[in-house]
């Protein structure tokens, strides 16, 4: 029997949060690709920011510093 690939609520929330951060990075001047690559390269750091309770706006500001 095949396993059903479903995200748990935390994973889904993290993905949505990263999408919002990506949009803010693009609004600040990054290309979509640059924003995606930065988030992918710094995935652990962004995950920590998410679980530390930072908003997407706060995380984008941290990433731009």
C-alpha cells in the first residue's frame, strides 16, 4: 500500500511563511530566483526564525541586514 504524502500543520505553516518571506524579499529588490535560492541555502536559519516566532516581515528584515 502506497504512503500518502501529506504535510503536517507545522510544515504547511512553515512553507506558507517562507512564501511570504520570499514575496517580501522580491519586493525589496531581489529576483524571485534570488529569493528562492537564499531561502533554500539558509533553510535551517529561516526555520529557526519561524519557530522563534518571527513574522515574515521580521525575517525578511533580518535577511536583508
